[in-house]
C-alpha cells in the first residue's frame, strides 16, 4: 500500500491561495473531542477571514445548552429526556474512553497542562471571531429544548433549509 504524505504548510498555503469564502459545520455530536474539533476548525477558518456557520443539531445542541438547564417541555417524555440529556459545554463526555467520567477528566487535565483551551473557551473565541451559531429548531422540538435553555450568542433558530442554503454557498462543508 502506497502512502501519500501531506505537508501541512503546503496544504495551508494552498488553502490560503484558494481561500474558500464560506465554511459550514454541522455539529451532530455532543462528545467533547468532536465538539473541540468543530470549534478548532471554526476558529481557524474564521481567523483566516472565512465566514463560518455552525449548525447545532441532535446531541450537538448539548454543546450550546446552559449548564444545568432543565427542560421546560410540557409533556413528561420530553422533560424526562431533557433531564437525562445534560447539557453544557463543560459537561460533554469523550466519544471513547469516557469510563464514567475518568477519561474525560484525564483529557481535560492533559489539555490544561498543555494550555489547550476547553470547549467553552473555544466557543467564546468563535463567537468573538464572528462565527454564526444556528440551533436546529426541529431537534429542539423533538428533544424538549427551549430557547431559554441555550446560551446567549445563538444567531438564529432555524431548520434544515436554512442550513442547506448556507451550505450551498459554502466551499467547505463539514459534518461532525
């Protein structure tokens, strides 16, 4: 099997030369490592002058939920779902090696030792750089998530057609 080695500096130079104008990211996952990847890409693209939109849907909505916010849904099933499905960018589990929170704590410790910002700090940086946050209204309805349980800074509450309109204009569209 032949392996192709990619030079990061050459790839970055090529990206800067072609400079895509718009980047969209669908954040489906509520896992710490996947949310970190989404925000590292979002902040990197925004720092390069690109217009970036992150569309939060399904478990990805947990990233933008207020810490400890409970569901105010009217029916018991959605309220129960909301209480079992804890939100908050600081409470996200690892996608692998979570081990009841031990793996996540170890990852956060390693990140702190290496002065790597956590998801809340990456989100704040993204907002400061003008990254647009769109919360999926369809999923919010399904999961009993209301606007008042989400963090401030959400630019829009919209459905898939809004995301598709954004993605249609994007040169880089990622699904995480």
